[in-house]
């Protein structure tokens, strides 16, 4: 059984030609191969991003060129991209967590080098009235369970260049339909996820399984030559009908959470870039230190609010792909960033509870830290006096 045709309901993703793929990672690999770059060419990519972006670049036969990000917005720094000129033949811009990258400045720094936009986190995000994915030669989406559009798996490529679209279609033409056994296994896995991640079972099963999966990158989508599962495509089509409403609810939750945390000093909150509309796929908060993040993750869980140290080990993973330093902000973010619950299904009451838990937890954590530091100073002063 083949995937259903692409519906008109996906028109809100732009006017480019659209192609189902088995994953967002497969879409990126095919898009890169459709550019016709020389084997081993450099592809600029932010260091602080999903590992699947890096592995797709390597699988396409190219070399990641790691670019640091802006701490304020967590997206590729145009100045750092400019400084790497001559080292790359293509660029992957990542609109991380749904926050729009500074596309105009990155285009200027690119100087004609082809740009692919990673819009997996950014459907319906925009900058200066232009949607994510409309500027580069192509973009791609993911329907994995952890994404904003959780159809269980699969992906979509959107190509704005006609010649590139024809090459892309030729490259994916020999791909095989998933077998019946794979289809059945997929349905079973989707059902299992739906059960494990309910509020009742999540504390006992979902949380430890998710932590394990994050640590060992077990949620990485397969990079194979299979076509999309028909069930994934069908669910994605159905979800598209209500997707703008889902984004509106999640954005409203996020703005309420943002207001609830607005008075906290010494943290970086996910404010929108000027001129941007942020879909708030995730709600990242950057704390003062790795120690403070660890303390906050534990304190929040003790109040029955889960958090995620997403991409905490990305630096270690990227060393296997040639990273040898030069991205200090990204390295710091990997140690200090925590995401808070903001998803569309939460009520305003739930959001207020998250904000209250964060405010009270951080107040206690910092009070304890200050007392500890004061004790350290007293102890050092005493030793100095004795000496």
C-alpha cells in the first residue's frame, strides 16, 4: 500500500513542491544530494542542534562545518557563519525549537551558497511576514512522535527550486514500500507509545524510557531507502486540518508561561526575535550553570513537573564528526538549557502550576547555593586567619 497523495491542506507550508519521506533525516540527506556538491564538501550547520541533522549530512557524503549560535535566540550566528566563509558549500539553517533564525543576515553571509532550512520545529513560524522554509532552496519537516506535528513518524520535503525537485524525485524513485510486517510493527509501536506516555503511566515508564532514549540517541530515525509508512502519511494529513489551531493553543500557553517567569533574574527566556512569530515548539530556559540545571531538574520533578535537558550530549556526539572546539556558546548551552512543559493540551491552570513550580524551585536552589558559597567563604577566611 502506497502513501496517500499530498493534500491541499499542506498548502500552509509554502508553495514549493512537496514530497513524502520516511523521516526528516531522510529528507535532509536527499535534499543535500540533490544539490550536486562535490564529495566531502563542507556543510555549515549549528553545533547546538538535533544529532539527526549532523548524521544526515555525514550520510549524504559531506562534512559538517560547525557554527556557533546566538545565546539570545539559540540559532546560527551570522557573524560566525561569515567567519567560516570558504569552508562550506551549503548551509543548513535550523529554526531551533520553532524560533526563527536571522534568515536575512544569514543569507547575506551565505553570499549565494545554497541554503536548506530545517523547519522540523518551525511550521507556521515566520520572520518579517515570511514563513519558515520560504527563503532557502528547500526545507523539510518531521512527523516523529517528539515533534510539533506528531504523526508517529515520516517526513516531508518542500522544494522551491524546480531543477532540484526533479533531481530529488529521481533520487527517491527506487525507494521501496514498507513491508506488511513493518507496517504492523509500526502500528504496535504507536499504540505502545500512546499508552506509556499517558499521565498515569508516564512517571513510572515514560520518564525513565525517555531519559534512556535521550542518553543513547535511541529515538534517531532510521536512515534507510524506504518510503513513508502509509499510516504516518494518513495521520499527518488528518492532523494538518487542525494544525493551525494546535499552534495557536501552544503559543498561547507559552506566552502565559513566559509572563509567569518574567521577573526571574539571570536566566535566558525564549522571547521572540524582533519581527518574528514563534510557534513555541519547545520552551527552552537557559540557567546560570550546569549545577543549577541539575538542581532544577530534580526540584521540578519533585513537584511532579517534568523537564528535559535536550541536546545535553550533542558536543560529545559531534566530536565523532570532526568538532574540535570553536563554539563556546553552544557548549555552554548544552550544559545549562532546560525545557519546560508548554504543549497545546495543557490548560492555563497547568501552565500556572509549571510557572509556580519553576519560580519556587529556583528560589530555593539559589538560596541554598548562596548559603553554600557563604559557608565556603567563611571557611576560607577562617583558614586564612589561622595561617
